[in-house]
C-alpha cells in the first residue's frame, strides 16, 4: 500500500500546535478531559500482554448497550484503527466499494490506498444532506463488497432515520453486501434515537470510540461490533498482525471511565448544547452562509451562499493569521473550500462565541470588490 498523508491530519490543530490557535472551531469532538478528572485506581494494574480482543469488562459493557454479547465487540486503536481493520480485511484491488461523500477522510482514503474501485454517493446541502438510497442500490455491481456510511454524519451532523437505516440494511442483506456504519458520534450532544446498528443485522458492522463523545482521544480507544463470528475472526487476525493488542493502561482507564461515563456525559453534553444554541443564533444572523442544522454530533457544515463574492483563500488565511481562529476547510472532506466544518463541542462558551464573531470578521475582510 502506498500511504499518503491526509489533509485533515496534516493540517490538524494538533499538528499546527494548540498554542497557535486561540479559538479552535476545527475540532469535531467535545473538550478533552484531563487524567486527574477521571478519579482512577491504577496501582494494581500490571502492564502485561492483555486479551487480544480487548478488556473483557469493557467489551461486556459495550456489548450490553448494543443488546449483544461481548464476543460481538473487538476493541481497537481508536475508531480509525477499526476502520483500517475493516477496510483492509474486506477490500482488495479487485473489489468495489460504495461510500457516502462528504465523509471523514479515513473512510475514503484507506480504500483509495487499497486501490479498489469506488462509487461515491454525494450528499447535497440542497436536499438537506439526506442519503439517496436509490442511488446506492443503483451503484451495486457484482464486485461490490461493502457500503460505507456515517451516522450521525461527519461533517454535516445529519442523522439517518431508523426507516432509512432499515431500508439500507434490507439492500445489503438482499445483495449479500456488508454495511459499515461509522457511529462515532452516536453519544455526542444529541440523543441518537435508534439502537446500535450492528444489533439489527449480521450484515452490519458498527464502529465507535471514546474520542469524540467523551473527550478521550489520547486513549486511542475504539471498537467495532459485528454479529458475524467468521468476520470477527478475520478482524481479530488483522488486529493481531498490526499491533496484537491495545495498551493495558489505555484499556483499564477506558473501562473505569466507561463504568461512570454517564456522569461525565451529562456535563459534556450540556456544554455542547449551550454552544449549539450560540451556533444557531449566529447562523441565523450571518447572511453570507447557508446551512442545514445538525441533528447529531458536534459539527455543522455551512457554505458561502455566493462564493464568488469571497476571496476564499484570503478568508482562511485571515481567520488563522489575524484572528487565531480555525475551522475545518472543505478540502478536508474532498469538498470545495466554500464549505467549512464548524465544531461546537470543543471550545468553552467564551472561546466559541468569540470564534464565531471572528469568522464573521474574516468574511467581511475577504469580500471581493467588483
């Protein structure tokens, strides 16, 4: 495989340096927790090899929430590790993938690196970012191995309905195709109304993590869920070849956190919802942008109504250099830079509110004079 750095990672806030950004609206997660906030008991932890499938207690808790046994859960190095395992285990250069776009870069770039053929199902702001099920069904070929979606969606924040998911599952089952559902944002800010999608069919593989919803990206703790025992064995083989198991420390910290996660989630989501309300008010007042309000996660994906009236490179440069504010430009998601992802879960209220004001000022400073 020929690896190439993804812009979303190369240009990320952590690569630029958090100390260079005063108003970080580029993050797609909630605010990070500190180690001391977790109240951990780690003195008896042995830093030994651990079960390759992952911490049994944590897998049990995750499985119970999905209505499944722990054997349906494989712990991975973040959601990114799960996505890499799934894509490399299921796809070869001779296979065909159907993937929704825009999307988190890993969901697209890993298959591109594998070299499989890809059909993109492009979401449109004009149709409320709703998924086109007929287009997915029409794109299926004899070589189609996998359909890849995200819900709640990154970067738009749109959530598929349970009826849409059931229709898509029916297509996958009828065609004997696997359906990958990136559910990383299902516990973030808003409540997701439907169950973990992998619990609905053996043809579904769900992926999630502690990074986005709970502010623990430094743990690198994610998981995949499947009811297909043969497929799970293949995924486990891939994990063992790549890194055998996750760190014992990460998994124990994740387990102790997960036992008390609802207490943290209440505070985290209240703050995110407070920022969401600020976002709604600002979007209603910022006449330069058009948008669809998010229904899940902590991201929104507005665009310039009249991009020809804005010097877009100047806008991003002014925003960062003059206002020390960062958003996620459209090219992070294979979209024009007239789109921008705004994250409302990571900054505190004051930083977020100022960041929105800075976006408006940068827009004013970047208007094209005819």
